[in-house]
C-alpha cells in the first residue's frame, strides 16, 4: 500500500535554550522559570530540557563574553582541542555539543528551540534553516495557525554564504524563535507572553505528532535571506547615516526600488537601488552594528510540506 | 518658594555633552557629528562646545566601563587624591571637571546640556535639578512653547538635601534631555532629529537671554521624584516577574492604588499598594535593573516661576 505522507520517527528529546545572547531577556527568564517549575513545558512521553546556554553572558547582561555563541557551532570550532586559550563561547559550545549533540549524529537532540529577542520590529518570528524540512514546515504552519490573528513570520536563512552555525544547529530539527521589538537588557511582559505561546503551540504540535496525528500537506509563506546591507560609512569607517524614518520599524513590509533607506547625518536621503522589491528584516538591530548589518533583504516565497505522520510506537 | 539667583551676565561658555552613557546613541552621534562639524552649535553671542563625555564607554557601546559616570560628579570623587587604581569614570569625571568646571567655582562653564536616551516610553523629558532653578525652568518652559507637538515634560531629580552628582552639576547651570523609547545601542532617526531640534531650541533660548530678552512669570508643572519601586524578586535576588502590560509604556500617567504593576512568571498580578496616586517614570529602563529600580515614582507639582529679568538693566526710575 502506498502512503502519501512522510513517516517519521517520533520525537523523544527536546531542548529549549535561553540566554544564547545574555542580554536577550525573554528567553533568559522563561528558561530560568522553567528550570524551577517546568510543568507547562512537559508533555507525555517527551523529554523537554531547558538550558541557559551562555550563563556568563547572562550574568553580565551582555550579548557574549568573547565571541558570539550563536556563530561558533561549526565543525571546526566544535572539534578544536580544549584549551584555556579558546574563547569562552567556543568552550561552552563544545560543552553544549556534548550534552545535546554531537552535531550530525544519531545521538543528538531531536528538536532544539533557541529563544532570542531583537530590537527590530519583527513581531513573532520563526527561523528556518532548511527549506526542505517537512516536519518543521508543518510545525511552523501549526504555530502560525494557532497564533492567528497574531502574525507570525518565517525567516529562512538557507544561503550558501550567509547561513551561520547556530547553537540550535546541533539538533536534527533546529528552531530559532525571535520576538521583538524589545531593547536588550529589558524584559517586556507582552513579548514574554508571546514567546511563551509560541513554545506552547510548538510543544503541542510535537505532542500531537507523537500521538500519531496525521498532518495533511500544507504551505507557508517564508522570507528568504538575499543579502545583508551595511550602514553608509565615512572614510574612517564610522557610520554616516541612520535607518530612514520611513524604513524604521517596517520589517517584513515591501521595500521598492527608489524608496528611502538611509538618512545621512547631514540630512541626505539614500534610496534603495536595484530593480526588485525586497522585504527588509532585522532593521536597526542593536547587535548588528558591529556585524555591519543595518538590515537584511529577503524575498518572499512559499514552501510546501508533504503530509507527515509519526511511525506508530 | 525660594528661587536660586538667575544669571546676570550673558552665558558664553556652554557645553553640549553626549555619550555620558556610552550606549545612548542620540547624544553619542550628535556629539561625534558636532566635533567634526560644529555649525549647529554656533550662535551670535556664543558657540557651544561639543563634548563626548565617556569616550571609552562609547567605543565599547556600553553605559560605562567601571561605574556610572553620571553619578560620579560629587565632591568626594572630584577632590580625592588621584590614583592609578581609580575607576575609569572617576578619572574621567576629574578631567571633565577640569574642562567644564571646576564645580562650584567662578571658572565653571555657564551651562551644560547633557543628552540621554531611555528604553522607557518617556517621550521628550527635560531633566532639571529642582523647581528653584528659575533659569532652567524658563528654558524648559521655552521648549514647551516652541515645541508643543513634543509635549515636553519636566522631571525634577534632586531630592531634598541630596548632593548633586550629575555631569551638568559641574557647570553653573544645566539640564538634561532624555528621549525615549530607544533601545541601548540603537540610533533611531526620529529621536536623533528630535534631539537635534531640541538642542537648537535650547541654544536659541540662551541666545535670546544673552541678547537681553526678558521672560515673564508663568505657572509650571513638573514631576518630582518621590521614591523608587523594585521588581518582584526571588530569594536569590533574581527577577520573579516583570512590569505589568498595563503599566508598561505608561510613563507620566497616573498610577492609582490597586492597579497592577507587575506580572510574575507564575502568572500572578502584583498590585500597587501605595496610598495615593503617583506618576511613574523610567518604567522598565534597561540601565536601572542593576540599580534595583523597576520604575521611579513621582508626584506632579504645579508652582509659580518668577519672571526672568532682562540682562539689560531697566532704566532707573527718574528720582
């Protein structure tokens, strides 16, 4: 008998990471709360483990100590010989990889949710690393449907050079959760309540999947990264312009060629070049000044997932 | 109400300080810009001096390196014997005291305008020490009249008997501009333009005063500090909840007894138990977590500010 759905193994091990960036406080305090009282993240037959991934950065309320933890989960860094000279975050990445990976192995956790905030006006955002992942497309479809009418966007970071080695990438199914706008070092109740709902729906989906529920084919709209755009700079490399007021807070909204993008400090407007409409994300994110990223351009596309159902247990 | 003496000479030595907190970007970028192109700061009777107050913190995009610079301009710090072990900001405060002071001396600058941002929804807030500062009250009133669309509010920070500690206290007079909401480390065009326009209006007021303009008495409204409220905490001192959605972003709005102020992670509401209505400000300011402040309570005052007389002496009555 032919089956039209993709049969997959049930999910057994789930982790929820907070504090990968120590000043993104929603994940920090949700995870701390769940470490004390995890009732709301428990589901029958599922192991769900919360973890503060960068405790030193959390303690100092800073993004990182030596380098960005969310960029060092590549096989080169994970394979380096342990030494005191390694940046703190690389040592910590190796510890996390031992506990929740090893990356690309059978033993790794099935799903890792990594909780982030942004200063950009991105609302509820799910970050997808692989466009062919039926299970996560189905999960994101479920979360989006459950959150409606609250919008929830999907950012696809699949790209030959711009994809980065995330903390969650050690799992078979990595899920980035990004909610904003929230200043770094601030904990807003509205943002916390939204992120909490996203996790609830995600865990409910996994539970339903494990129970053998079949999810019919679905489609979701995603925004795929095209390129990163730096601030205009002067000869000394200093930032010479701000995000234009017309673009500020307009994440996910169409930006057309000829629309204002930057305003220089002496008052000149800089327009979007090129000939295609793009969708900006991470507009004016505080942490990306040092990464030379004023915003990222994305293109909108639709991803389809086949029907999925877990193998009976 | 007793008032402080008003200036009887033109204000010629004026400084505009940005980056007193290194991650409050409107002032950081304005100070940097004016250090290269000071045209905005020139007036017929004076040219204001731009100062990047905390360059090390600015370079690191942090509030401070060792301690909060804007709490370091006290006599104790400014006059203690210098040592190589001094915190960076203590050394820097002494340098600024040499440049812009010395505090409480005749050589001190006439006026300091200090530029800040907050993550709280404070809109346009003018910070002065107290209601007796007639010149500052007139400046604030002038900004309110010139920029009605900004609904500028006046916040009085000094509590009775408290020694001044902020950078503006090094000069003979000064105010702070506090614009929000803006995340730390982010430069928003709207706040940058607003800050720039406010600085221009402040300098215009000083110019008018220097040119001999008199300003009539008026009735002022201001928010004066009456206390601070900390977050709910666990036994370990960690946060047990955060600002309630019904209080978040409601700076300067009345908070009545019984209204929710915090939401715990367990989902309970914490209610305001004060006895009278207060006006909360700096609600959920990132930099105040470490100070144990979820918001500052103020009371709303109305008071009369006497006229600011013209510098040109009025003709004496004929005997």
